């Protein structure tokens, strides 16, 4: 379960610095562990691609009716 701690806050700050917006915690599944989430944040930053929510939400689908 995601818990707000010093490590997550530091990762969230790194994410903000890299992509210019806050970490979308509400879009992520709560069953993630902090270690997994922080590792995925670091991976996104290292690749320079902000695709954290797409990994869990599937991104935009042309067939979805809004």
C-alpha cells in the first residue's frame, strides 16, 4: 500500500522537477508498495518519459467514449 513517507516525498519532488507537475497519486493503484513506486518514478525520470499513469491506466484509447 502506498504510504506517504520521506522517500516517497523525495521521489515526488524529483518527479516534479523532471516533468513540471505533481505525481498523480490518485491515478495509481493503492496496492503498490512504496519501493515499487519509487523505482518506477526513478525509471520514468531516467528515461525522460512521463508515462507512469499509462503503465496503470492504459493511456488514451481511441475507442473510449467520454
